[in-house]
């Protein structure tokens, strides 16, 4: 189910239509025993979904990848007067996302439980290049941060690095979570940038924070998506989506200018 929850038949119908448009061959398979409460007010249903992403997924606006996904989860039904009043869905969202972008996001573990790879250094260079390696160096298990540092150093000087990192952080934050994606991705680059450019590491870290958080209102970001989903006004949601997206992207530019002036020039 989407988050925040879809409330009302019309909202649920729109959500279902968007799923079927993106995954026309959507298959929902019951894969285990169905557990029903003795009083008939609840039901637990384990399932496996198989689907191919051949249509646009809007929102958030994900273009078809033509990749096939298969993942499992649980549906918890609350029943009232023999009708379904609520459905709570539980599954690991990283599982289908990894299959859609062809990139591992979760840690790999050995049989003994030790972490072999976090997936971060493998995914960053590939995702930034459309799932194609940037170079032989970028394909190494520990090269993700170095690739980002190299790119930012080419674009920056000691005076402009704060504006550049704020702008890049803002662009990434426009379609992702600042706390969950932007900060874990860019803060590890601070020591390398400071050393190679001779810049103030605190100023660079501050620029990453400012640039990322100023764009949080983007509807493709976590906070912006929640705000848009909770909107109850009369304005058309697509129009509102475009307005908020434009505002969020403009903040990437505004944040870059602010960080360049106050953290780079002054």
C-alpha cells in the first residue's frame, strides 16, 4: 500500500490503476496458508507478486524499465460486517527496487553473518551512469566515494566547491530522501574534497546539508511526497505536483548561490 495510506474507494482505485498501468502482467499469488481470526475480524495472507515494468509509473514518474520483478510479503486484512475495512501490506521495498534498477542496495552477508559489501560503492557509480560502469576504477568494490570526489573536484575550485556540492545535493534530494540518500552519499566525500581542494571541510559539510534540505519539498522526495499525498484542497493534483516540483528544483539553485556566497566567498 502507498504511504500515507490510500483512504476511500476512489483513492484505492486510482492507486490500483497506476500499478496496473506500470505492470500490465501483474500477478498476485497466494503462497501459503491463509490465517483467519476466530472472531472473523482479521485475516493474514502471504503472497508473492510477479510483474514486468513495461508502462510509466506515475507518480513518481518512473519510466518503463522492461525489467521483471518478483518479491513476497504479507497482507493483513481488517474486516467489518464481512467487508474489508483496511489492508496493511508488509514487504521489503528494497527487493523490487533492486530488481528494477539492477543494483544492489542491501548488505551482502556471508554464512557467518559478517558484512561483505554494503552495496553503496557498487551502486553509486552504476546508477549515476545509467547502470553502466563509468570506468574500470568505478567498478571496484571500494570506488564509489572516490568517483564522486573526482567528479566534484573537476567541477570545483576552493571558492566554488560549496556552491557546487550544494547544487548537486539539491538535485539528488529532489527525487530522493535527504537523510536516507543524500547525506549518506555525499558526507563521506568531505575529507577527500577538503584535502584535494584545500577547502574548509565544515563549510563543505554544511553546504551538503543546506542544499539537500532546501529541496525537501520536491514531490519526488520523501517529505514532498507525503505533503502532496496529504493535500485535501481543490486544486488539481497534477498541477500542484508540477508547481511543487518547480519550486523544489529552484531551491537547488537558490541553495547553491547561498552556500557559494556565505560558505565560499565570505
